[in-house]
C-alpha cells in the first residue's frame, strides 16, 4: 500500500499540475504541441522516457484489483503504450494527436487527466492518513 500511496502522490500531482497548466494556457500549449509533434528526435526521446516511466510503474505496481490502486496500474500501462506508439509508430501517433488536439478533444482530454490526477492525490492523502491512524 505504501507504494500505491507514493505513486498516487507522484503521478496524481504530475497529472493535476500539468493538466491545470494546459487548461490555463491552452493557446500556448496547442502551439507547443504542434511544434512538438513535428520534432521527430524530441518525439523519440519523449517516447523513450514514457516507456521507462511506464515500465517502472507496470513492473512495480501491476495490481489488478477492484479498488483505487488499479488506476495507478492503468496509468502506467497507458504511459508504456503511449511511449511504444511514439517510438514505433510515430507517424500514426502524430496523426492521431493532431486530430485529437484540433477538435474539442484537447479540452476533454485535459479535463480527464486533471480529474484522474486530483483523484489520485486525494486517494493518496486519504489512505496515507488511514495508514498512519492504524499504526
């Protein structure tokens, strides 16, 4: 459970802060995303980091249970698969992202990740307090 709480804080904070920034600065992030998707070396490098991060989560926290901790596993698998897509099928990945970010998908996706992040941070605080109270 301690690893779950750690990942909840780290992943949740990352998702919440990044998504909030993307909502507040939409025009800037849309421009950055367009430039990012055109930069193949950066796409490959970021894909490698996503693979690494996804592997860390998947190999240490591959928990398929019916509680909040499965969300960490799902995020880890998503990052791993996204990293693989960036490195192995980058053309298809770029096309999909451009389609998503030119429509209302940008806002919906950003809100989705913000809510996931906030939920994970909330769960981390809630269950870390429960663990401390039980000690």
